[in-house]
């Protein structure tokens, strides 16, 4: 028989595709090759007689024998595939193994022939083509071994094991070959046993008689890691298939429970086996998935999760080397994944054992420096992901991470958000369970499972309780946690009762603290969490009936959360004198932390009555509002029902706002009785003023319950007003003043309350109320500002007098303004220096007092006349005296450090107070964009930006005010109302004057420009004629030339034409303001304006900007502009404006353009002559080319549209005048572009 010949055609390309990295491409190629081989075998069988097939001899090689049986093509395919198993290129081994399995499957049972591929033939072919002995180099030997293993794997996959021609002896030969490879190299052992396991599984599935011999051979080879894995995997397969097999005959007493290798009785042996899995590879050994599958998927596992994790993983692996800890993390990930997917319940808490959590926390806490940081981070991420998606284990995991073996601040010390993300995924039922867990932790002073010694220490209990309180607050704060009224009410009431009261006896709803008391520090912390939590709840909107969102800060019944808390407090402590007496034996007994005195009780009872009164009025108004249309039509026909209804709604909102204020101040009675009582009295007086002086317009309707129900209140208020006429204030101003006093407190709760109340009273805001807010912003920064705002309120009168004097002085001129600013800054710096000197002197005095008669610092150097006295004093000091001095010095330095901290905190308090005041301005702008008072904010806002721009303590205020002006004031989409054009123009002048005299930089001018445009838009909206150019007729000047006594008709007509009135275009009032400003900008050296003020006008309102252009040109032509660069700026402004004009001109634009062209040509003639004194140089003339060319081009367009205009002639005259005025060739060269444009 001749040598094999390679097949032709497309079959060669198949082998190329078998090496592809794409699995689908390899599969298609393998299937195509199997089909080709099957066809060639069928053709060979039909063409060869049986005698030819029997010509093969035993001396022939296996390849020649296969050629006789299946033909050249099939033999070539087998030979090519088997040799390709040794290739390490791309996906060659995988592709060739897959193809070989399919080809062997075709040859094992060929259709229409008695010849078949035997298992011995396949093994012989692999040994013949990939011999291991004498393979040569190490790499070649390694590839030969892998080729043999993959070849045997292909044999198993082909189905030859269960073929009819396969005998047990052939399978035994295959098994022995695999065991030989496994023993040859350690890194081959796992791959070989994987194939052996497939053989055993095939035997179990086919119930083959040779299965026992295979298991016996493998067991006899040794029960190492792979051997044990093989046995466990086969036992699990048999248990799944229901296959009966007696393992005692295999192990013969070497295992106590041979039929169940996974048994706690084999603990020691299994631990040693599992430890050895780390010796070959950092990957997870297949034995672990088999064990985990047995634990989580078996209906009756012989090894529990508790036994497996505790005895075989936690202690052996996590208390060992880094590589074993690494494997431990991988096993944990597999167990957690299996637990989440398992249908049966398992105690996941077992996995979070002491050693595991310690290793996890340490690895995450050390960050990148830890050896196991990456695997620990991946484990934490998996914990978060699986626990967040699995309802069954999420809460269990949280309890474990923060429980006995974990750490309460797990997220903090591990720098992750594991607990936070899991808690954020809990449902309402799980959140309630978590709340119960946290409240019990506060009650008992620790978590379940804590050692008695750990829980006994006061420091540990306080830390645990503070953490639990912080977690309760976090639940209210977290946006992802589902909010329900039930658990929110439980949390608020729990925090309320333990921050304001001492529970002496537990009841059904209130539990006493184990140990008697929380302690002052924990109670103070609880109080802070309570008020912070109430602030968060005030911003939460619950879902009401029909999935409709309720207003923020109310319960399902429409009541405020604070009202529910007040009712709860009254139930607990109705008398305010201690424990409430209740006949019910299950009622709790409480005692207020701060006992209420008679004055406080009186104020509390007054506030409760006021709240009840407000609620009564609201109910009455609500009923009247529902029946309002019919009543309004009869009682007030001239007034629409909609208006009356809106007024009633405003009055209801005002009543509820006062209720909100009283409720929150009433809570403060139990924490700060003195301040709270004063505020309650002020609120009482303010509410009397608001609801009796007819401040809200709805009080004018006599049919409303308010007018009838407030007669007594009104009489009392009138009497009080008569007694204090001199102290009468606008009630809105009083409200603003009270709200500002709340903002002065560093409390998020009062900040939210103030903002909600301020929104309600925005429609009735007054200019004096806004001025109160700006008074806060104008106060000094730092400690001086704190004294002015919080302590020295009585000195405001003197300060106001000084302010008046400064205003009078400032009216004398801008130089005086600058001097006054310098004086103020000097005074501030001097005051700061004086404060520092006073601190140093006080420190020196304390130091001197501490050292007694000893001389300190420079005094010792000055007093050089008595050195002996000092030496005697030094000698007189003993060790005890020096220790006493050290203690005194340490105390003095501690006090000095404390003073610095207090000073820093005071600065922050002042700054935050001002920032909150800015928030009120932002609310007002947002709620009342059309209010005329919005325009009153413009100039004061710019003044605040000016004053806060330089100080280090006010940088945040400067940034926030700038942001407010840029994004809120300057971008108002609606138009604030104006009373008159004069008012708007006066405001414009004020803004321009402020920018011209005090603008420190370009950004400030931009802010002033944007606010100027706000005023312009408001004027244009309210008074459209105020921004339109005016037309007027002006009599011509009398001619001084003599005329002849007799004139012809032609001459008479010419004279009449000359004497006719001349129509001119005058600037609008708004344009006139800009004209004055631009003249000042161009003419005054000290003007701090920038061209952006006028460019912005041209960009936004080109028609108004056009009216300003003649003023610019006239100022230049009149010689009022003294600097050459100002001339250039003037022409740039004119060019920018004319370029923004539309192509089609209106009649007004044409007249204004004509007037501007005359002034422009005159200005151009005046500045094209070199004048060194005024800075008009040849270089400046060159700079004029660009703007002049742009202006000329735009003006020529109007000439084209109106051929009768005299613009072209005027340009010609101007060009001639410029050429005649040029004094040198250099000037002509510089004027070349201008002359060409004209």
C-alpha cells in the first residue's frame, strides 16, 4: 500500500479553522470534517472488497492498518488530528480534540460495514504518533504528555467506551495509561483524573461491568487530593443516579465510612487533603465545587455546612499561609453563591466566622499594601451584590458583618460601602427587623453574642449605642431605603423618648435602658440624632392612597411628624412635672431630663393651645374653601371666586406655617427651656399681629370664619398695640427676624423649617424684611461678625449712625468712596491686630501667673541688673515645683488651643449663618420672580459680592452670592414688575455707578452687566416705548450769510427747504442711561468699567445698542476720549453693535443709522490723525482698521437698499478728508484698509 496522499479540495481549510479562538468556528469545522470523513469511509467501503481489507498484517503500523480499514482520507484525518494535539497554537488543542472525538465517533460505528474503530486502535494511534519516551526537550515532552491526555479525552467523548467492540481489558489499558501520565508529572495529575472521572461517570450511566475495575485501579493508585476528589465525585454521581455500589470492597477498611467519604468522621483526613490543594495552583480545586454541591443540593447531606466551614475551611485555611487564605476566599465566594441559589434554607451566618471576618477586615483595611487586598475586595463586592439581590440572606449578612465577629463600623474600617448597599436593598419588612435589632442594641448596650466582659465596660456600651443611634439616623437619611410610616414613627419616637426623657419603668411602647441610664454623652448624641432625623423626615414624601405622593414632612393622615411627636410626649408626660399618672399598669413611667419650671410649663401649655387654635382655624377655612364659589358669588360679586379661593389657601398655609414653627420650638422646651420660652412668646405676639392686623388679604371677607373667630384675639392685639405704639413693627418683618434667629442655630432641623415657612410668606414679603436678610450678609466676618450678630445687638443703633455718615461722605465724590473703603479696611486690620495683641497679652499674663515670680520671655533680658535673684529663684525650685509648673503650663496651652478652636468654630458659625441667609434669597427669587422686590435685590447683591471678595473668611459667601447672581437673578425668565420708567432707569444708573467706581475685576463688571440686562428686560416688558428711539423735529440754525433782496423762484424754494424743521432721532430713556455710562467710561481715567457692559447690551438688545452708538462717536469726535486704547475700545463696541443689526432695517433703524453715520465719519476723521499726546499713534491707527471696516461694510448695506441716501457721498467726503489729513506715507499705509472700506 502506498503512502497516504493528502486530500484535495476545501477539506484542507477545515484544519485551519480548527485552530480558531472562536468556539463556534471550531465546532462548525469539526462537524464539517466529520461529515467529510464519513463520506470518504463510505466510498472506501464500497470500492474495496473484503479480501483487500484482510490483507493487513500485525507487522504493519497502526496508520497502514487504518488505511486498509477506512481509506486514505480517513487515515490522513486521524493522523493530522492526533499530531495536532501537540500544538500549543491558539485554540488548536481544543479544536483538534473536538474534531478527533467526532471522527472517532463516526469510525466507531460506521454504517453499512462490519469494520469499526476499536479502543485499542485509538490508544495505539495516539501512542504511536505522540510518543512520550525520548521526546527530547522539556517543552516537547510536556506537549507530548498533553497530546496523549487530550487524545484520551477525545476517546472518552467519542463514545468508544460504550461501543460493542470495547472490552474491559481495553478500558483497563486506557485507565493505566492515564494513571501513568498522572504519576509522571504533578501538573498533569488533575487533567488525567478529570478524564478518569469521565470514564467512571460513563460507566455509572451505562451500568457497565468494568466500572468496579476502574474504581479499584484508581483507588490503588493512591488517595491523594485527586484520588479523594475522584471518589467523592463518583459517589455523588452514583447517589444522583441511584446506582448501588459497595465501596467497602474498594477501600478495604482504609475509611471509616467508605460509602460516604464526605462525613464528619473523616474530618482530619479531609482537612489534610484540602490543605494540599494549594500546592499546585492558586485556582480553586474541583474538589470544592463537588463538596459545596453536596452540601447545598443534596436532600440529605452527610456533611453539613456548619461542619464543613468550621472544621475544614475557617480554622485550617484562614489561620494559615496567604495562599491557603486565598483559597479560603474563593471557597467562601462559591458557598455564598450556592446559598443564594439554593431552594432550601441554610444558615448563611456560619460562613461569616471569626477567622474569615478578621482576615477580610484586615485585608480591606490595609488597602493596596495587603497581600490579599484584591481577593478581599472581590469578596466584599460579591457579598454586597448577592446580599442585595437575595431577600433570604441580605439581613442575615448585615447582622453578621456588624455583629459579634464583625465590626459595627465595618464600612468605615474597610473603606467600602458593603453594609450600606445591603441595607439600601432591604424591603419594608426587613427594615423593621433591622430597626428592632438596632433599638435592642441601644437598650441592652450591645449586640447579641457579645462577651459579658466586652458589654460590661461603659466605654464599649457607649460606643455601641452611639453607633446604633447613628444607624437609625442613617435609615431615615438613606434615599434607597423604602420609607413607610410604621418604622419611621418607631424610630422617631424611640429617639425622642430617650433623648428628652429618662424611662424609669418600661411599658408596651417604651422600654427602659438596661442599666438605668444612657449617660450624658450618649443622651446628647441621641438628641442630636433625633433632631437630625426629624429634619430628614421633614423632607420625605410618603406614598399615599392610589400611589399618590403626599407633601413632604406629613404622615398618611396629613399631620406633621412633629405634631405626632408632641402628642406622644403629652401622652408620656402630660403634666410636665414628671411621670404621667396612668391607671393602666402597662403604661411606662418617664422623667424629663430637664425638669420644666413654672414659666416653661406655662409657655408649653400656651403653645399647645395656640396649635389647637391654628388647627381649628384651618379646618374651618378648609370647609369654607370647599363651599367658596357660591359664597363668594353672593358676598363679593366683584371679586372672582378663584381669587378668594387662592387667598383662603394662602391663609391656610400661613396658619400651618405657624403651627410648624410652634411644634418645633415646643420640642426645644425640653432641651433649651429658656430660649424656647422666649421664642414661643415672640411667636405668639407675631401670630397675633399676622392674623389680627388683616395682613393677609383674605381677612377682608367678613363671611370667613377667621373674621368671626378672631374677635377676642383682635381685641387683645389692639390693646397691646395701644400700650406699645412706639414698638409697632410690620408682622412680616417680625417673622423674618424670628426665622433669621432660627438660622443662626447650627441645626439642619430649623433650617428646613425656616425654608418651608419662608416659602409661604414670600408673596407678602416687604422691602424691610429683605433688608433684614442683607443686614446679616453685610455684617463682618469672623469673630467680629459673631459679636455683631449674636452678642452685641444693642450696638446696632450706633452702627447705623456711622453708616449714615459714610453715605453722606461718599456722596462728595468717588475719591472719597475709595478713601472710606481704605479706612474701613484699615479699621478691620487694626481691630484684628488689636485682638491678636490682646490674646498675646492675656497669654503672657497667664504664663507669668503660672510661673509665679519667675520672669518670662524678653523680661529676663531687660532686667539684667538682678541676675542673682533669678539664679536664686531657679535654685529654689525643686522637682515637685517643676512638676507643678509643667501642669500649669500644660493647662495654659490647652486653654489656648481651646480658644483657637472656639474662634474657628465661631467663624464657621458666622459663615454658615450667612450662607443660609443667601438660601432665603434664592427661595424668594424662585417663588416670586415677578415681584417688584426682586429688583431691590440687585444692588445689595453686588455690594455683598464686593465686600466679600477679598476676605479669607468670606470666600464661600462670595462664591455663593456670585452663583446666585449668575444662575438665579441674571437668568430670570419672567419679568419683575416696575412702577415707572424712572424707577428702572434710576436702578440702572445705580448699578452702573457701582461698577464704574468700585468694580475690582472683569467678572464683577460682567455680573453688573447681566443685572443691568435684567432691568432692561423688565422696563421693556412693562413699558415697551421706553426702549424705542424717539423722533423729534428741530428748527435749523439761522443762517448768518446775506441773501439778495430779490430771489428767483428756484432760490425761494431752496430757502424754504433749508428753513424746514429737521427730523432727528433721540435716544430712549434706557439708551440715555447707557449713553451717560459710556461717556464716563471713555472720558474718565479712573473708571473701572469694561467694554463687556456695552457689548452685552449690543448682543442682547441691538436696537438699544444702536441708540448708544452716536453718543460714542460724538464723544470721540469731540475729543473727550483722552487715551488711544479707549478710542479703540469705542470703535470695537460700535462694530460689535452694527454687526448684530438685522439686514432689513425698520424706519427707526434707518434714521438712527443715518445719524450714527454722520457722527461716525466725524469721529473717524478726528482719530485718523497722529496725536502723540492723546496716544493716537500709527500703531493705534492700524488697530482701527478691523472695527472701521466692519462698520463701513454694514453701513454700505443700508446705502444699497436706499440709493437716495447721502451715505455714499458722506463716505467719499470722509475719505477725502482723511487722505488730506495724512501727514506722512506711514499714515497712509496704516490707513490703507480704512480708505479701501470707505
